[in-house]
């Protein structure tokens, strides 16, 4: 039985050390979460899969890691100062503040069973609220010393367009990939990891000739839709594409298609894939009037560079279009946990929770378990196997002898460990162990010397 509600996932995450509420000992800080020992492994594995697919397995994308703090002019000319807003309403009765377009998802502060507007409370007219966090840079707090915490990683890639071009000599089409933190002062953070104020994004800015942008956009949509299924392991029937209508699209986009996942809270966005046109490179470019920019960009830009590409075929400069696949790491982790969660009753009547994670994503790849912890030879052999498997540095392997074997299996099932290796009396005689498969619970005898290959082949 899959997860019926987000509460089951939240409870498993807390109990087993995947994810904790941020600053919990002081009552928390809304919209923040901390990844625990297992959560950090799962999140890193997801990021690695993404990086491998988008950077290592292609020859047209390079990585970048740009600063979170940027000159505030970046956010002026990117359009975020003016348009990165949600519309907000206040309740004159309970003093709550709510996102105007999500009233149906919010709770009245006085009557939590009701949505704002359904209670006796009187709501104000909607007004814009800018979601960028401000901070102070340097020791003097004055007008000119503020900076924003970036609300998207994308701008770090646009402002480095020339640097990358000059240092790599790339030819169109090519792209940049970045994984990093983004911050949004969401009016109502909610639904666990789904809507938080500090999160990570995995973004690509793919630069193409304007006339190739529409077809290229289509390819990225298909590529990433398939990636979530084939490599991450989300079910096809839990994913759908959503054509974002004009009124919901960001200011820079002529077309955006979202990949929606069927979370226990309903169908919601996991990744957005936008055609950002020449808006961003165009709006950060000096001497704009010399180039044909199709997007309506801010004028009188103060940048000191031309973010343009010299096209040898036509002997002219052009401003490339940009296709941007942008996924949330935390929404990915949440989708993976929801997808993998399963509760089942075994033939002997016992119930187990099992996380059916793809082995490549599992925080722990194998657990080495001695059948008898008071038999020194068995313990020594189990410890030696653990040491040996860890030697390559590519497998997270643990040793556990703190309970009976049945309980140890259940523990590993619940955190998604695909293989349990049990050392028993027979192991002492013939140097074989049992390897138990998490999903089928079938056991197989494998020679100790062949264990490394056995596991790596299956992971
Ligand atoms: P939404 O409409 O749900 O607020 P968005 O369309 O504003 O999302 P984008 O600007 O397209 O989101 O950001 C790209 C990705 O970053 C999203 O697909 C999502 O996975 C992630 N993301 C955006 N906002 C948040 C948030 N507050 N918490 C967690 N992840 C987020």
C-alpha cells in the first residue's frame, strides 16, 4: 500500500533520520528543514544522478557553481525586483496573511478547519509581495549595502555567459548546469519539503539559435520527463505534463511546460521547463540597440558586457535563446520518498514498511549482519566483509548487530537498503554469505570474494 498521506512520510523521515524540522529545539523556523544522516545521502544520490545524466553523459554541457549573493543590479535587470511577486491578502479578523491564488490550500488562523474567506474574517484586496530575501553586505547598513539571496540559480549562469564562452570556446548549442541553494520568502510555506523558503535547484541554461529554440524545448521536455521515470524510478502514471497558461507564466517565458508529480497532496509541479527566449542575455547586455532582441527587456542597462555570440556562418553577432529545465531537489526527494513508500502484510501476518528505492538512490547500499553477535568468528568475518566492501569508497555499507536478524531486516527495509548480507555458521566453513533482496526478500548464497562485483552490478 503506498503512502496515503504526507504524514506517513514526515513521520518516517523524522523517525529514521532522513529529514528534521529546521531549528527544532527553539520551536523551529517555518519553511526550513534539515537533512539528517540518511536524507543527505539520498539527496546527494539524486544530485549525482542528475549531474551524470546532464553533464557527464553529454558533450555540450559544462558545470558551474556561482555565488548566492550577487550585485543587486542583476535582480533589477532580470526583472525580479519588479515582477517576482505573489499576490497576498490580509485577514482583518485573524491578522493572517495568505497567498491570494492559494486561499483554498490555506487555513484560517482562528478556525483551522476553514480556508480564509470561508470564515467570518474580512479579507483585504490582493497586493503584491516580493519574495526575495534581503540581507546586508559589509559592516555599514545603508541604502547601498543590501543584497538579495538569490531566488533562482539561473542568473549566476547568465552573468557568466561571456566568461564561459571565452574560457571554453564553446559553439552553439551548448549549456551550463548548476545545482545550488535558492531562497524564496514564500507567504505560506507548507506541505513538508514541497513549499519551503530555502531549497536547492538543479538548473540548466541551454543556449541555442533562436530559430532552433522551439524544437530544442520539446526535446528537453521529453528528455527530462523520461529521466524521472527511467533513472529516478517514478512511475509513468504518476507524472504528467502541464502546459502553463499565459497568465501563470513568468515574465521571461514564451512557453513553459511543467512536469507534475502525483504527490499525496495532489498533482503538483516537480520541474518547470521554460523557453526564456533572449530575455535574460538581452536584458544584461550593454549596447542593446545594436542587437536584435525579441524580448521586451529593461532599458538603460548598466552591465559592462555584451552577452552575445559571434556566429561565423553569418559573420554577425546574435543573442542566443535559452531553454531552461529547472527542477527542485527537495521536491525530487519528496517525490522519490512518496513513490518508494510501501506498507505490506507478509504471509506470516507481520507488517513491514519498505522503501522501494532504486539501488542507485538508496542511502545505504548494503548492511552486513552477523547472525550471532556472541560468536567472535562470525563477528570478525562480518567486520572484514564490511571493511572490504567499503574499500572502493563508492559503496555506503553499514554493520549492525544491535538486534535479532528479523528486526535488523525490517530496519533496513524501512530505509530502503537494497541488500542485507548475513554471515552465519556455514560462512565459516565455505566462505559464502546470504544476500537478501529487499523487495523479494529472497536469499541467495554468494561467495565472499564475489560480493563486491555482485553488489556493484546490481547498483
Ligand atoms: P510554484 O508555482 O510551485 O511556486 P514555481 O513555478 O514558482 O513553483 P520555478 O520558479 O519554476 O517554480 O522553480 C523551479 C523549481 O524549483 C520548481 O519546479 C520547484 O521544483 C522548485 N521550487 C520552486 N519554489 C520552491 C519552494 N518554495 N520550495 C521547494 N521547491 C521549490
